[in-house]
C-alpha cells in the first residue's frame, strides 16, 4: 500500500486530510495538544511575558510550571485582563479566583482587586462581591494611579452596592467628589443620594453617629432629615432648603441631587391657576360632582396651599365640545387643566402631539395609544386591580386559577390585564367563564368547576354500557384558586354555589367591585372568606379628610365616595406631576392608593387588601411580590355604573 499523502489547507488550518480520510481537530483540543507539546519540551520554551493563552485552563497550566511566582501571577493577571477585554468574564473569574492568585505578590494586589471588581460586577456575582467588599475600605481607590482613580472608585462603588452595602458605596463616591475635581458633580451627587435612600433607618442612624468629616456628616444629616416621619413633599422641601442654609459650604448644598432639587423647588413651580373641567349635568353629573367635591375638600384641608395665589376655576363640560373648551382655556392664563372625565374628550386630547397647557385627564386612553406630551392620565382603573390580583396569586404560589368575569367591553379589559400579568408571573387561567346578570348562575358555576363535564362523562358511560350507574359529580382537581369579578348582588350568589359544587375549599379573589363600600354584615356573610382589594378611602384607618367629609357632605360612601377620593387625589397630584414624571422612585400615599407614574404619564395605584369575616371586611397584609416594572399600557376608569 502506498504511503498516505497529507495535504495542508491554508484557508482551513483546523483541517489536515490524507488522500481519502478527513480528520477534524477541534481548535481547543489543538491548543491543548500545543500546550502539552510545549510543556513536554520544558518550560524554558514558553515566554510568559509574551505568550497569550487561549483558555483559562491553559493559562493556569502554564503558570503552574513557572518557578517564579510573581512572573506566573503577572501572566495570569495579564491574561485575565485580556479575557475581560473580549467580554469573557467567566474565564477571567476562573483565573482571578484560582489558588495561584490567592496571595498576590507585592505590587500585584491592587491590579488583581481592580480586575476582580470588574468581573464580579459584570457577572452580577453577589457572593464574590461580598468577599471583595471585605477587602475594601471607602478610601482604597485613592491608592491607584491618577489615571485609574475614577475607574477604581466607580468599580468599588458598584462592588459595594452589589454586596448590599450602600453606606460604604456612598462614602466611596463622597471621597471621589473630593479627590477628582474634574468629575461630574451632579452625576456623583445623584448616585450618592440613590445609595443613601437604600439605607435602613437604624443603619443610617449608626452611620451618622460614627461619621467623620464635614462632607460625610452633611450627607448623612440630609438623608436623616428628609426621612422625618409624616413629612409630606411640601415639608420635605422646607427641610431641604433649611439644610442648605445650615450647610452653605457643603458640596450637596451647592449641587443638590436632582430628586431633592425638584422637591425643593416644587412649591415654586406648582400650578397656581387651575381649571377643573368636569361634567356637572347629564349622565355623568354624579361622578363629576363627586370628583369636584373631593378636589375642593382636599384643597381647603391642605395647609400647604397658598390661598392667596391659588385660583381654581370650575367649568362644566356637559354638552360642550371639549376641544373648543380646551382651546379657550389654553388661550387664558391657565397653568393646568384637571379633566376631562369623558372618554371621548380625552381621546381628542390624546390625538394632539403636544398640549400647550398640561392636562390631568381623569380617565385613560385606549391601550397602545401614545399620549400627547403634557397629558397625564389618572382614574380608578379596573386594570390596576386585575394586575394586583395576579401579583397576589403569584405571591401565594397559586398558579392555576378559574376566572369569572362579566361580559362586555369592561370585562374584556379586566380579562386582558389579568391574563397578561398572570402570564408574566408564570400563571395560567384554566377556564374563563363570562356571564351576564340574567344568566343561570348555577350553570355558569357548574361549567367553571368542571361539574358539567363530569356529568356529561357519566351520561356517556351510561349510554355506552346501557344501564344506570351510581354517580357523584366531582369538580376539577387542578385549580388552585378562583378569581371572581362580580358586583355584590351577583357575588353573594356565586360564593355559596362554589361550596355547593365542591369548590368551597378554593380561595376566592376579587376586585373592589365586590364591595359596596359600607359594612353590611347580614348581607355580606355569604362573601365570607373572599379576599379583595380596595382603596384606602374605603378600607384604611380613619383620616381627617374622610371624617370631615362624612360629617359635612353627602355622597362620600360607596361608588360616589370612591370618586370623591379620586378628586382629592387629583388635587395632590396637581402639585406633584413634575416630581412623579422626573423621579422614577417618587410616589404619593393617596386616598385611592399608593400613586406612581409611568414614563408615559399614566398614574398607577396600589390598593389595600381585605378579607370578609363575619360579613365585614378586615384588613390583611399586602402580598410579598417580586419587583416588576410598572405596566406601560393604558387603562380606562371603571364605569360609574359598575
């Protein structure tokens, strides 16, 4: 047999082929063979100062055969840095956490620390970050060369933050601001404040007692003062301005964090001339008047309101083309329009690109509609409640649910919001039954719980075998809970039917539509066990506004009461729209819930939770849920008739 002739393909060096046989050698395997060949020839043949390893294992093997420890460690650090440049932080971590770098030689410790912080933060490796943080002090970064100080300080801050240590992270940045005169003071101060906001009350108090240095003491005092109990945004503004007067030479007094600067100037920028545009006649008159009364009641009870400067004008939108009214108001000396309530009127504003006068609409645009610049949206959104129910189900590990929702467009929106949030929480609706008041609720319940299917199966068996069989219906066994969206008169019929059809052991969750707003133990005993969400105005502890309104006004209970509360929150929102828009973490504790704003200017609410016991709602704790991004989708205010 003639000898094999090997051919080398220059364009594909990983291939070597004989005349009739192709052998593919993997690149990594080739590198290992190459390394082994070098090692077998003696380590003197490898110059670690210039050699570039292709894998972490190859680098560790070559370094382990180097007699000079410092040379071997310098080589590993160089290769780790190269891996980082390539975005391969996993390989860099393998080298930096190796035994060979456990005790870096003199002069290499800072280099290893810098590389370790870079990979730990890039990989979001919390345990590694905690280990690194144990080797750090806020001033560690100062030991680096001038061209590396800012990078080292930022990596150190990121590492502390990842390790759950916001105070030393903030102290690092405070020192950086003193060390680097070229750094962006506003950016640094914003980040310092963001870190201090994460510190608990007890840790902040301890840090303040131990703080050394003018800058650190000033920052910690500012953080403590702003947390004064029961201090609203207006009081916080006064606190910030007083702190600036007491610390005139402090860097933060000269360049306030953006969030605090906004709070401090809020009183000066709040709207003084407000147009309250609501329907005061026609089918929406009850709603319009309740919102108006709530708005004015909150205004007169607000000690921070400047009675001499604030001018509230009321306009009746019933029977008026809102586009024409808005045009008239925009030509007057108006700072903010609160309204409209009507869906069609709001859609007209939403179609504009930019509003010459900002408006706080009291309804929501249809989903996927981009609002005009300057248009904010606020209302009693049924979709918000549906999302909160989905989050509570997920928090309580109830993944498979049965759903009852009224027919119609309102029910469509509730269903869409519920299913979307459930899907994001890895939940599933096993069955959804849409119903109307006139439906046979027994049949609806039997269908929901699978009793109808069970009966049909038994009938089919009887037909198949030609004789009667003993049959006891069984509900479906895969459901974890029931979501019941129904008004009280209907819900009081559904709840006993769940037990009748063997589903009495399933927990039931509902939105606020289930509760009329006034305790009625004799009627609501049939709702015992139902868990539902509602606004603080209905479920919360007594507050001054509700007490005074109940004593002096009618229509502050039930659905009109919820709209009264919405009007009260509209007043407080009117003063804080720039804050909510510009500061992502800002919120307002309102009568309708904890209010936050999306980037699109849509207000979302987090409500309270209660459970019917002996026919009376009793508050229960909020669920513990994973943090999620607020929904950017828009909603509409729940119909007044619901």
